[in-house]
C-alpha cells in the first residue's frame, strides 16, 4: 500500500485496530500464564497425592513415566512459555499489517493452541483415574502416641557446654 492510501485511512480506525491487537495479545498472555500456573498446580498436586499415599499406606505409588502429573505439568508450563513467544510474534506481525493496511486474519495459531490444550487436558484424565486404591498396610500411629513422643522430646534439657564432663 502506498503512503497516500495509508494516509486515507482515518487515524482513529488505526488506533482502534492497534488497541484491539494489544487486547488480543494480552488475552494470549493471560492464557499462557494460566497454562503455566495450571501446569505448576498439576505437578505439585501430584506430588501431594504421592506423599499422602506414602503416609497412609507406607508404599510408594507406581507412576507411569509418560502420564505422570510431573510430566503433564512440565509440558503445560512449556506450552505456556512457547505460547508467549508465539503471541509476541503474532502481535508484531499484525502490528505491521495494520500499519501497511493489508491485514489478513490467520486462525492457524488459534486452532493449534486449542488442539494442544485439548490433548493435554485429555492426558490429565488418565493420570487422575489410574491412581491405585488406598488400603493401609499398617495402622497409623495414634495421636496420643505422637503427642507423648513430642512431650518427651520437649522435656529433655538442652545440652550446653557447661554440662559437659571435664
């Protein structure tokens, strides 16, 4: 587009287009931050469930390496980081298309992101359903036993230098 044609486009329309582009970029940014946070939450929740299983049953959970919550969480965080880079690239591309007044919408990034999130969302379902049932192998200690041990530990006087035998 020539400079004369670009000048014919009202300035207020270009401002609105740039503002819409910025809003779209910020929406992609929020989505990527949500993916990173969701990935972190899935990873930590899986760790919590594993520790809970160990404390109740005394046995470690057998995890499937590909479908573990840690793998899923890390992958979602990586997708969020990649999405930030793609959103920035797309923002720049649309910015210059608006400036040249030859904007052409492209839905490839939208479809690609939606497909990836759907795949990882579907992968999270088996990781939750494949948990082994909880069956205690040994009885857990009674609260009174734990309290008595803590009381005995607190009653012992601290050993300092003046108490040592010479």
